[in-house]
C-alpha cells in the first residue's frame, strides 16, 4: 500500500477512487476499449491514462491486484448513478393492505370485502384481515375463526397464509400474501 503524502487532497467520499487516490502500488489495467493491458505500477498506468486524456479509475478495489480502467470519472459516476436510479425505480415495494370485518358479517358484505382482497393480491400486496369483536361477541371467538377460515379457503388458489389467525385484544388478525 502506498502512503498518502502530507498535504495531499483527501480521499473522495463517494464513488470510486481515481488517479492519485488509488492506494495500491500495482493495478491490473484495462484500456478504454476493454482490453487487458496486464499488471502495472499505478504511476505508470496514470501516465498512460493522461496521455490518452482519460483518468485511471479503480473499478474493482477488492480484487488482487485491484482492477483499474481508463475512463472519464465524471461520466463513469453519472452512469453508475443512473443505473442505480433505474434499479430503484423498477423495484416493487410490497405493501400491507388491511380489510376490516366483523364476526357476524353478512354474505353480501363478505363478497364485497373479498373482491377487494383479490384486487390487493393481484397487485402483489399482502392483505391483513382484521376481525373486530364488540361487547359480548368476545365470548364467541369461534365465529371469528370461522370467518377467517372461510377467507383462507376462498383465497387458497392465489394466496398463502403468512400469519395464521391470532387474538390481539379485541381483534383477531390474519395476514395472507400472494403466491408467486
């Protein structure tokens, strides 16, 4: 490893190391056309890069010896940032949607709720089914369990149960996720 001389500019905080910031004594050099020029001293490679009008950029610092390319640093940083932005945009975050029901839900209300459940599952979101018990309904927990088992049976083709029904205070919860 080369030691940094006193008064030298600080290492770049973001992005790859380039030119005088490369700390290793030798690097494997790849030219602007992608051809391997072999292992060289860093200073020698920097001089060759300057002759061409490009920078020596460390593209793989963990390799032995590190791999450096003749590139334009600004352009390289811009392209890597652009790739990262595209990757971030193409990610689908999975949300948890909630459907609230009561233990003595009527068939029509149940069917309406199930339409929404299927919509959420088609979009790739998880669905949290919440049954709220009021007053004396707490004594009839089995009714709530029957409703959630019905939901589970109706969605069995398109979803799997991620969290089985359980009581939390006056609510019974179940989480279902889409099958991929």
